[in-house]
C-alpha cells in the first residue's frame, strides 16, 4: 500500500489513511485464514482460541484444522447482544464457511466465491435492508488479492505462473528471479483493482450518508510470499512477508490522521472497534476485549501447515513456528529446536539471522515466549470441521 511506503497503486486506501489512524506495524496472528480470522474476531492468540492446524500423516475428507470453539466470545456476539444487526459477506468459500465456526454471532453470513463488484452489491443490499435507526456491524472478506489474483486477465495464465513459481522455488530450490517479480506484479495488479472496488464501496456508503459516522477497519488475515525464504503464497511460516499486514481504522467524524507506532496485532482489532464505539457514544461493554497495541506481547503462530502442504512437502512444514516481537527484535522459535533472531530495523527482510551475536536477547525473548504460551493455553474440547452442531 502506498500509505505504508509501497508503490502508489492504492489511492483509495491511501486517501482513507490520510483521514484515519494508521497502525505503522501490524502483525497477523497467523499466516493463514482460519487461525488469523479467529484472532480478529475473539482477540485471542491461536494457541489460546484453539482454531489452529495440527499434524497428520493422512486425513480423509476433512481439513487438519480445529474449528473455533463455541466457548469463545466473538466481537459479533458482543455487538449482537448489545442490539446490533450483524452480517458477514465473505468470498472465502473454503475456510470461512460455517463448518469452521467463524460465523459465531452473525445473524446473516453469506459465503460465495465472488469478486469484489458482486460482493459490494451484496454488502450494500444488506445495508439497505437495515432499519434507519438500527445499529449494525458488517464484516466483508475479499479474495481478489488471493490466488488466483483478480487481475482482469485469464485466470488460467495466473494460476500457471503461481504454480510455476512454486515448482521453481519450493520444489527445485531455485531463487525466484524474474518469475517471482512477474507473480508479484500480478498480485499488485489485483490489489490495485481491489482498491478501486473499495472506492466504490465507500462511495456507496457515502451516498447513503453512512460513511462519515461509521467505524471503518481495513486489515488482512495474512500476507503473501513470492519466493522469499523459499516460500510461495502463505500458510507455511511466520516471516514478515507472511504476517505483516495493514491496519487502518477510521473513527466516526475523524478529521485528522494519526499514526500509531506501537506494534499492533490481529488480536487488538476487537478491542479497537469496541473502544471506538464507546468513544462515539455507543452504549456497549468493551471489557471482553481488553487488548490494545503496546499493552501486550505480540505473537505470530503457525501450528504446522495445511494438509496439502504437509502432503506435498513432507517434513519441511511438519512443525510449529512461533514469532515474538520486542521493539526492533523478532525471535522465531520452532518446535524442532530452531531459533532465529532478526533486527527488523536494520534488516526488515529477515536476511541475516543474528541469534549468534545477541545471546542475551535470544534468551530473554525465548523465556517470554515460553511464559506466554504456558499462561494462556487452550482450554476446552476441540472440534473438527463438520462436527459442530
């Protein structure tokens, strides 16, 4: 995004950020859909909410990921109980279908693998169906910047280029080279087109007299890799290209922009939304979501990977990976004993592991990570997709 120093290909989101609060450093709690969305909705880390993948040798008919437990409380449930209409219009028909439990608290939950223009129409129709004085909460999930990237070009060509990059980088172990640049450019084109569609959504809300007084949150559940660290796409590790995401929040009638330097996380989003509603005079009880940027340890977690990755690449992804942040430092620890330390200020691309040079930092962050995982582990019964009532 341009507002984060990227290429100037997102004028809509850049304009939104120019009159909103932009969180300079935001980390997704996981590099893939289910655990990250569960964090966005519950304010909990994956090891706490439990909607995470697990190790399998063979798995027939189901995904190797637990559903979000019905014992967890979501932002939608809080707002529904406070009298809000709650709706979700989502394009991820693989991992946001009701079987995964992420629709908890939503009165309406429409799932269809559609592109942004149609999703916008459904979203605005849902808004139009609300009573004039009815408060509401609407969650939109776009897939246009996700495989196969909605470039406006032939999808088969895009898939072939992505699959070719996977073969080159992850199968043959070669550097991404020009093919990596080509696939990245295709995804950037999809981002540009999605940005234009977000502009049309905002125009629709503005025409209805809604946008000014609304709380608007823009973020992502994960990033995307184009060959960095030997990875293509996502769900496989916790490096920055996979977990660094935008977070832009427009408060009601906000006129001046702000930039928050404290590291934010997916888990902060419910609390941020609740706090903005309280500040705007809405009568809700935000205590269910106490986390705010700068007030807690930030983690990124990948509990193994999806079954397709495990089946295709074997032992490489049959492990847990945790990242913990402290200022400029990022420690990555693996369940097989691996430890990496990066100075993100000096090395944002994580190209140089400096764990051997800063043993005291490694020890301190490793102990902090161990404490965090032990103090807030998952409690309750786990369920698989299809086992929910």
